[in-house]
C-alpha cells in the first residue's frame, strides 16, 4: 500500500471543518434522513439531532443510527442548536415553527426543505424571533419513496438546491446554508420565492398533477380495460405510475400551497393540449411532428447538462 503523503492527508474531506456544531432535523422522512446521512458522511455537522412527530419514525431513526441523538420533543430538540432544518410537509411548517420558535437560540439559523416557497416565507417568517436567521431552501432531489428507510447519503449529489432568502437576510447566514448544501453535494442557486414557485410549478408540480390524473383516468376505466392497462403498461404509462406513487400528504400540501402558479401552468397546458387535439382532429401532421421534436430537444438538452 503506498504511503500517505502530506497532500494525501490534505484532501478537502480530511480538513473539512463542520459547518454547524449542532444540526437539528425535524421530520426524518426521505429528505430529512438523507440530510442526516449526508451530513454524517461529509462531517457537515459536529452533532446531528433528529426529531419527528411519529414515534415509529423516532424509533427507526435510532435503530438506523443516522443521528447522534433522537429527541421526540421539538422544543427540547432545538435548544442550543446553531442550525434547525424543517423537513416536514409544507402544510405542517407553520405549526412546527410556532412550537419551536420560542426555544431557538439567538444567532441560530432556521431553514427548511419545503417544495413551495411563497407559503413557507408567509407561514414561518412571522414567527421567527429577532436574532434568528431564516434561510428557506429547497433541494431539487427526491424519489417517489418516503420515510427514514428511503433516504440515502448521495441523494443531493450533483442536484440543484435553491436557496430563497427573504430580502434583508443576514448574508453570513445565507453563506452557511449555501456551504451546507454544497458540502452535501448539491449545486446551489439563489432565487426569489415567487420565481421559485413558478419554475417548480412547471418542472415538478404540473408533471405530478398529470401523473396523478392519468392514473386516475386509467383507474376509472371499465374493469376489463383497466386490467389490460395494468398488464400491458408500456413505458409511457409505467413512468407516470412511478411519479404517481409519491406521498399523498406531501403532494396535497404542495398543490394547496402553490395554488396560483400551478393553476396558471395548468391553464397553459390545457390550451396546448387543446391545440394538439385540434391538430389530431384536422390531420395537421406538421404541428404534431413539431411538438414531438420539441420534446425530444428538451430531453437532449437535459442529458447534455447531466440532469437527466
Ligand atoms: P416524508 O418522507 O413523508 O417525511 C416527512 C416526515 O415528517 C415524516 O416522518 C412525518 O411523520 C414527519 N412529520 C409530519 N408532520 C410533522 C410534524 N408536525 N412534526 C414533526 N414531524 C412531522 O417526506 P419527504 O419526502 O422527506 O418531504 C419532506 C419535505 O421535503 C416536504 O416539505 C417536501 O415538500 C420536501 N421535499 C420533498 C422532496 C421529495 O421528492 N420527496 C424533494 C424536495 C423537497 P409521519 O409520517 O408520521 O407524518
């Protein structure tokens, strides 16, 4: 085995200091448990504390050993933490924030991973005590699975994380949240909450709405036809079913909390779908071919920027 040289021991991993002394994760599902695993692996936090409303989740997190401490009471969990990250469904954020707010340490950073951002700023912002820095964020990484067993340390590698600080947020606090996500492997960009919600409505929320709807349509078919849809599911329908397998509470909350942007994108989509229907009815082969080509082009550009 070759001897270690000074430069070998000087790799970024070897010298990386923890970014936070105590990182508290509230909600240990897919995202929270992935953050715990990735933070442990990269040494992003000296201590990781896990807190979840579900006793079963707390027990499982302790069994998995992905946190240094599991604390069922959120008020106790956040004490003395320099970073608290909320990883619960967006509809639960207001209640959790109200419970922990009086117990946050002065100078602490409060962040989240919620998939909608106007609602998070609206629901959490007002309860954040003076002297605590609120830096909302959203990692664009996930799977259709949920719960602490679904998480994995590499979930954020090479994926974007959007950081959405309200105007006037302390720049040093934003920089630490950016550093945390970069340490977990993500590429970070800053964005305005309203812009975030419009972009996510197109790239994530509308596709999920279509997947849930198509699966519902197939399920409504007469029994005989439904059986055949399931038996002969070609890749198109199969891909939709994977997306449609996502968590119902999480998606209920996303749809209700990004209502304006999602309804606008759905209206645009409906117009475009009507235009396609018209082209099919009138035999407009050029229009149909053009739309298919556009889809292909988008897929190619995703592959080129390694986001496929
Ligand atoms: P998940 O796997 O369902 O985990 C959520 C966890 O939070 C569950 O253990 C849940 O417990 C717990 N919880 C719910 N309400 C709580 C409360 N009031 N206090 C403490 N814990 C509570 O969900 P996830 O996929 O990790 O999503 C978490 C957040 O990340 C959501 O805001 C979501 O929008 C966002 N996000 C998700 C993805 C994705 O693809 N999944 C990607 C990016 C961001 P119970 O199971 O007992 O309810």
